[in-house]
C-alpha cells in the first residue's frame, strides 16, 4: 500500500490474490525465498505518454496514453488496450496483474500487460477516433513487436479502433506482422476472436454446472454490459438452451422477462455496434421490456436483484457490491461467472465465498479472449488462416483444461474442488512463479 498510494483497484486485486496464496506460500518456501510476490506486483516497465490530437472543430485535445508491461516470464507482454475516461495507473496495473494469472492459466506462451488512454470514444466521430488512434500509436509502436508486446482490445477498443491502430503501426514500421490481436479476419485476424471471451465464459460456466450434473438448459441468466463480452455471452447462452433476461450499459439496464432471443440480440448489436446508441433504445423495438435508469444514490443495482439462476457480470470492475452479492445469494443463484475483470468488490467476493453459489473469477472464466489471441498470433507467425470450427474447438478445449487445472489446484491445497477463486489463483501463480525462478533474478 505504501509503495502504491492512490491505487485502490490495484491494491484490491493484489490483496485478493495474496489471501488465496497463503497456503501455497506457507507450504513452498522457495516462493518466499525468491520474493515472487514482491516481483509479481512490480511491473517490469511502465510507459506513459502524451497523446495530442485535433478534434473536428480544429481544437487541440490532450490525453494520456499508457502501457503497463507487467511480466514476461511466460512469453511476450500481452493484454488489451482500454479507452475510457477512468483509465489511470491503478486500473491498468490491476488489469495487468490479473492478466498475469489469466494468461498463465491458458497454458499458452503469454506474458502479461495492459494499456490504454483516458480517452472516451463515446460521442466522437470516426475521423476523431482515427486521429486519436494514430497519434496514440505514434508513441506506442516503439514499445511493441510480435516477440515483445502484443496489445489487443478492451473497453472502448473494438474492431474500429483495432483497425486504425494496426494501420498506423504498419505505416510506421513498414511491416505487416501479428503485433495486435483482434484484427479483422479479412486482414490477419482469427475466426472466433471477437466472440472468444463471451463464448469462453459460457463454456467455462457449462463446466462448472457439469460438476453438479447440471447444464444451462432452461436457466434464466442475468447479464450486465452490452459490449463485446456481453453480446457473445448472450449468443452462447441462447445456443446452450438458457434464457438471458437482462442487458445493460453505463446508463441503465433492460429487463426482458420474456427473454432475449437471437432476433433481439441482433437488435442489441445494431444499437451498440452500428448506431453506437444507448441500450434504452431496445424499448423502441420491444416495448414489453422494462428499462431501469442508473441512479447515483442507489445502494445496490436492481439488476442483480432479479430472480434468475445464473449471473454473468460482463461490464466493468466493481459493478457488484456487497449488497448486490447478498441479493444474488438470497435469490438462490446457482452460479456467478465473471466475464468482466474484477466486477465483484472485495466484500462481495467474501459473500460468495461464504455461500453455496458457485463462483468463478475472470482470471479463469474470461480467459477465452486472450487464448484465441494467442491462436491468432500463431496463425500470423505461420502465415495461415484456420477455420472457424478449428478455432472454436481449440477454445472449448482450452476452457475445459483451465477448469480442470483450477479444480485440481484447489483440491491439492485442501480447498473444495469447486473453489474457483483459490484454484485459479494457485494454478496461475504456480506456473508464473516457477518460470521466474527458472529464469533467474532478472
Ligand atoms: P466494451 O467496451 O465492448 O463494452 C463494455 C460494456 O460495459 C458497455 O456496454 C459499457 O456501457 C458497459 N460499461 C462500461 N463501464 C460501465 C460502468 N461503469 N457501469 C455500467 N456499465 C459499464 O468492452 P468489453 O465487452 O470488451 O469488456 C467488458 C469487460 O470484459 C471489461 O471488464 C473487460 O476488461 C473484460 N474483458 C474483455 C475482453 C475482451 O476480449 N474484450 C477479454 C477479457 C475481459 P457503455 O456503452 O455505456 O459504455
């Protein structure tokens, strides 16, 4: 805390992991001797830079760009870019720290990183977004490379932004290389990358349910967010026979008691991806649904108090507080699996851990996105483009393996097999820690 004042999100994510790891650190002295925790919590490199660009009125705007190169023990730095006004060191360091464990869990050759800018793409024209991305890349390109650091998307960085960023990188370096993932499949991207985080989340949830000989069939599901992760989680829930009944954005949420089906999902995708509109516009198409506008002074989010069987938070960090977690538990939720990174507050996590709800954190359950990014990198290096079926099959295998590794790690250290919090932290930590020891004090 003293080393990182004013970084509450980073401290929250580190404290949660440390609590989980105490049995490992007690049992294995070598991790203490090599000061693994101290080294894991200090980024290898922090980059911060000015991004000035001109808006459509001819006024100059100044933003701050960042890249946190967290840990390269298992491979080149890898993690998304977030464009959102809230972006700062605390948020990016928490995301990069979580990424270390997540990337390790995939079993693929991936180090960890995260980056972005305090830039808000909302309400900006395509031309403004392009100019911003180009200036951002004018600095970031010198820190990237297919064997050094490979960014991807995150909140506010979707297909459009990835295109502009990649285009500028190519111009500056004069090379067409796999230095960014999430590219369009028509120019170097991989099938299923766009869908991978949401699909992977639901594959993971199916694994969780199968430990109870259960499935998603007939389950009512709460989903938050309406972006990349939420949309494809909804798509896969429908495919698996479940019924998504909510969707949200930063202004409010929709509750559609009749369920969101494939046609309704198409409408959501049009509103959010093409029109860049608000989720409230869902009511223009389906007037039977309800809309709840977010209020500043609300103690809890009524979305998480709707009766259902499964909950998939897919918007942003700390969107479920202690009261929300209590509501979910009191409503007898079967499962909570995180699509977003750290969507549950520290107190909320404790509520889940002391309950019968099966609960998985994003490190494990949302790792499908970065796993398919790694598959995209492999295709880029080999100069190949694999089929949708092949990539999807690999994604399913990876999520199954992550699930197995988590349950085995939990059991090995005396926790319940379905304690995914301890299982994921321990399995991820062990992989990175061993690599750090084997590579010496660098
Ligand atoms: P998008 O930008 O595509 O969507 C984010 C969604 O969350 C939007 O609907 C947005 O609403 C909503 N949102 C953002 N901030 C808030 C807030 N403060 N309160 C309520 N809603 C909010 O991002 P992604 O779907 O890519 O990312 C969502 C989460 O998943 C993030 O935590 C991200 O780190 C995580 N993640 C993403 C991966 C990926 O592959 N994309 C991989 C692994 C994790 P609005 O439209 O109003 O901004």
